[in-house]
C-alpha cells in the first residue's frame, strides 16, 4: 500500500455500516461507506465457510482478487474490515477500481493470446468481411436493378401480350395469373409514387421555389406518370385476353 493510500484523510472519517436484507439475514451483506461512498463489504461465503471482507469492487464475491480477508464471525469480519480501512490495508475506492481494471486488462491480454481466442477473432473478422462483401454486392445489384428497364416492360417488348395466341401456350397460360398479381403490385406502387409527387411539396415552405426546382419536379412527375400509364397498359393486356393493341386491331 502506498503512503498516499495510508495517508488518505477519508480513512479517519466516521464509517457507516448498512445491511442488505437486515443484519440477521443469512444472506446479508454489510456495506461500509464513508461519506456515502462504498469502501468495503462483508459477506458470508458458502464456498469458504467464512465471512469474507471485500473491497468496493468485490461484486458479491464474484471477483476473487477483491477479497481482502476473512473471519469466522460476522462481528470479527466487520471489525477487521474497519481496521483495514483505518490502517490502509483496504484500498480506497479509486485504487480498488484501478486494480480491478488492471487485473481485467491482464486477463484479457492473456486470453487474447490463447489459440482458441485467436482463431475466434480470425473467424469473426472473416465473417464481418464476408458480410460487408455481401452488403456491397446487394447494394450494387439493387442499383443496377433501379437503373435497368423494368422487367415487366422488357417482357412486354419481347412478347405481344395483346396477342390471344400467346396465351394458348400452356407455359404462358400458367404464368398469366402470377404476372397479373405482380403487375397489380407494380401499379399500386407507381400510383402511390405519382400521388406523392402530385401532392404539395414542403420545399417551398421557407421561401419561393426556383424555376429550376419546379422544372425538375415537373419532369420527375411526367416520368412517373409515363411509367404508371405503361404499367396499367400491360396490366390491362394481362387481365383481358380479348384486349388487343390498337395497331394489332387494324
């Protein structure tokens, strides 16, 4: 114990002892405080069959290094704890905390050197690396999907959905119900998008909207409306096999 610890003026101040669960309780823990700050505790240990004295970092005997002594009776343990505080054998709360942190750091350093821990960290790093790669791949695929022509438009360009003969094929006939469900979802999403773009914008609440912004918003709205019209057209062909394109009816 350093001279600074021994000369700590707080050690000469009055001690207060409080018992959790009542002093007569079998599982009672006596907390010894100075000016409301915990300095030590006494607690019965079934493992040691004795009353143990622990510093403020004892955590109910969980930290063996924090056990500073023991006695056969509760009274003797309490007296010993008070004496240890007075003569400097019991570390101050700050010193006990520093010692606990140093011991925890040392345990971690030793654990980090173990082959199993090294292997665990390597596996964790590989897993995180793979997760980042998968996230980047997903983000790139999503971006490419957003930039590409919608699949339903590509299908409509490749196949004449207005041609009744197309749906006489068993393969296309079996796909038709699923395509209808899909296109209804697409149309609903596009309708919601167009509705939002048509709604009054909050951009102009702090001042007038510039002509550039207005032109940009109008262009975005026109594109969204064109996509919606195209999707509705395709959905119409899929829902009604008798419906044909104007040019196909001529």
